[in-house]
């Protein structure tokens, strides 16, 4: 364990170190930001947002094997711990919990897991079977281990955020779940640790995802099929982006909204660019005075 409050955050690698460091923070008000490392300004924004209203911020850095499929990018996922720690220091983090899998899963693969249920089978869940069960299982464990009162998550991973909210409500976790709008590069690309996989030409191609969302949102006054049509028109002009899905769904049920629908909806896209699977989404208001929303009005 090392570090001081004024300088680098305290780093805990083991449960014992976490327990000791956590005991030194006031019990009442601890926010957690859970990450897989390779931190960027999206993560830093979550931390800074938490910092504004909480006495203490804990960041977890953990590549959770349970949420990666056998053909996914666990082994090549970027690992940049020293730079991550510096970002945490700048953003005012008290404590970084950076365990290895054997610390989080001392008995190996947990036989008991959180089930995401039907909401975990659609969209991302369709391409990544078991992903959301693995994600919720580690989020539940990290909530218990850090004993947080609030947890901050990015709108960037909209389905993940929805499922974490549901888990906390359905299973009575005493944690306030807070969402933070997606942070983007100046050209619109949603920040992601996986963007480092993109070649310069992949990166150009990837811009079609956020451009499609913007085009869809610009048609929001005309209704759902106009939104879908406008977004799809951008994607078809970019054959190098292999689109997995483009949907306009109810943000609570993830079911396609019907043509008569007016109100808040989630416009979400996923696709492969080069070797990298990317996701992005935009909350939109459908109907009169419609357009992109920074965030949904109801959690
Ligand atoms: P990750 O390290 O990718 O698992 O992300 C950790 C947290 O940061 C999750 O709550 C993500 O939704 C959030 N996050 C990742 N990218 C962004 C972004 N571009 N803007 C806002 N939040 C983000």
C-alpha cells in the first residue's frame, strides 16, 4: 500500500489493504467509479463529477475475466497502470483498488452469479452471451468490498447502466447509481479505452457511428422511422463499418419504440471497425421540439 491524500492515491491490491484504507475514509459518503483501467477523459469526468458531491472517491481498476467471452479482447486490453494513477491523482481520488482476479475470485469462477435476466439478452447481450451476468457479478462484489454509498457510471454503456440500476433496485442494494453523459473527442467519437486499437483509417471510419446518431437525433421531430432512416443513411455510406445493430428503443425496456411513440428514447449503435467492436448511443427526445438530450430525465 502506498501514497498520501495530497499526492498519489492510496493503492490497495488485496482485500486486507482495501479494508484498512477504506476504514480510514469517513463511513458516510464514499462514491465509487468502477473501471477496467486504460483511463481516459471519460473516466476522469466520472471521477470529477463524483468528487464534486462526495467527500471520498474510490476508483476500482479491474479487468474482470467473467465479462469477457473466449474470443474477446481480455489478453490485448490496454494496461496503463502508472498513467491511470496519475489521472486518479489529478482528479482527486482517495483510494484505488486494483486487485488481480485471484483477489476478487479467491475460489475461482463463482458458481453463484447475478443474472441480468431478459434485459441482458438483447443488444450487447446478443453478441456477448454471459457478458452482463459477469459484469453485474463483479459490480455487486465491488459495491460490497468498497462499501460505497454512490456509484458513478457512464451513459456510454447505456445497457450496462440500466442493468446496474435494475440490480440495485430489484435486489435492494443501498447504493445511489448516478449516470454521467458520454464524453466525446472533438470530432464526435465517443471516448473508449478500445479506441487505441483503431488504426488512423479505422478511426476515420468509426466516426460514422456518432455521425449516424447525430443525424438520427436531428430528425427527432419527425418520429421514430425518420430517426432510424436518417441514422441508417449515414451508416450505409460507410461500408467498412460492419454494423451489428442500430436501434431506437425505450430506455427502460430496450424494446423498439413504435411509430406513434413520442418522448425519450435511446438511439444506440454497435459495429465492428477493423478488429474492434465499438458501441455508442444518444438519448433523444422524439416528437415536437425533439432532438438530442444530454441525459434522460428519469433514471
Ligand atoms: P470501462 O473502463 O470501459 O469499463 O468504463 C468504466 C466506466 O467509465 C463505465 O461506467 C463507463 O460507462 C464509463 N465510460 C467509459 N467511456 C466513457 C465516456 N466516453 N464517457 C463517459 N463515461 C465513460
